[in-house]
């Protein structure tokens, strides 16, 4: 069955068998290359994740990764934790062969976002509160496509997806971080005049762009 729709955390559980491998495959590729967990005791890989395949020798630290970047049980546990600790919504697109795109968003205040997404960057705590205020907003946590089933055009409905999250999670502001230039381009295309893109390492103290979208 093909189409698109929003799902509650409970409704999406039967789709975990499609969501997990799509997530693993998506983040192993461009632009993230998160294939395995860094085996270096100093965790010199950004975010503790490596682009090396399991068993491949790292020339920098001399170790070989032994664990995938995102293990199934670990990922499911994280999704379940989100579902039980805050208002959460999913958006799923599917083609005749299965899931082609998935996104998860949740409602939270700036301190929660700073603690969970920027624990290693203390400066982001004050920065976030300055930019998004004290009221709960929609945090667009993950957007990932199954490019084995749909090679291009996966962000065609980006605008309606974001507006759907804003409506269902009852907020006027949606924010996310990304290194994916296509996400930035989709924001500018669909929310011209109602979005702000904070450039990485210049207008935001982080290596990723930070995007704020206001409800149309």
C-alpha cells in the first residue's frame, strides 16, 4: 500500500521492522556516514560514530569497530523512551514495496532539547532559550529516507509534514538541526519568509545548521 500519514507512537509500533533497517541504512550513507561505533578509547570520531565497516582497521587509532552505529534493540529502546516521556508523533510515507520515508517529532522545552541533543555543547543551553523562548516547541528529531526504494524526491512533502507536526503537537514553532543541505533547501523552498537558518559554526555554536520554522 502506498501513501502518507501521521501516526501516534502506539500506532507506529507495527512498522518498527521497516523503520529500524531504513534508519540504519539512511544514516550509514551521505551525509552522515554513521556505520559503526567508534572503537577508540578517546572517542575521536565525531559523535562517537565511525564511517568504517565493522572489522575494518582504523588508521588513526589502530582499532577495529565491532558494533554497528545503531543497534536494533538500542534504537527501539530510544524510540520507546521518547514515546513514554513526551508528546510524540510520526510521519510515514510508503510505496508499493514498503516504507520510503519516516520522521519523528516531539514536543519539549528548550532545556530538555539542550540536555538531550547538546549535552556536549554547554553554550547551546542559553543559545536555545534565547532563540526559541520558554514555551514548548516541536522538535523535528529525525527524518530519514529509504533510498533503496525511492532514490529521489523524498522531501517533496516536507512543508506539509512540518505543518502537520505543528498542528498535531500544538505549537507555533518547529526546530531541528542538520548537516543535510537538502533539508535546508527544502526549508527555504517551503517556508520562505517564515523560517530562519542559523549557519553552523558562525551563527550557532554547533557543527550543524539550526533551523527554526514558524507556523504558516
